[in-house]
C-alpha cells in the first residue's frame, strides 16, 4: 500500500510483495543461524536464563511464530491484490 503526499492511498504492485517476503525470510534465516550456533552463544554468555535444551525450545518457538507471521502476511497481501 502506498500513501501519496496528497493523502491518496493506492495498492502497490504485486512485485512489491517480494520485498516483504524477503524481509520475513531474513528474520527466519537469522533465527535458524542462531539455533545452529546455540552452543557458541551459550558458551559466550549470549543466551541468558535458560539451559542449553531450553534455548533450543525457545529458538524453535521463535521460528514457528516467524514462519506463521510470514505465511499470514503474504496470504493477506496476495488476497488484496
């Protein structure tokens, strides 16, 4: 959706959805990389207040939430176009 200087609102092109999907995919990649580097992060004090197994559950939960958000946003924007 674009808002012009005159206050008019119009829908952007469907190709703009790739930018949003790419941003959400980037978040998923960061979450996956932190999951893979869990032992390194834990050893260097970057994962606080959880055990090694607890951190893995946290990363899995974050990945599920991010993936669900990506699917919901993409489906919503595609249904509007």
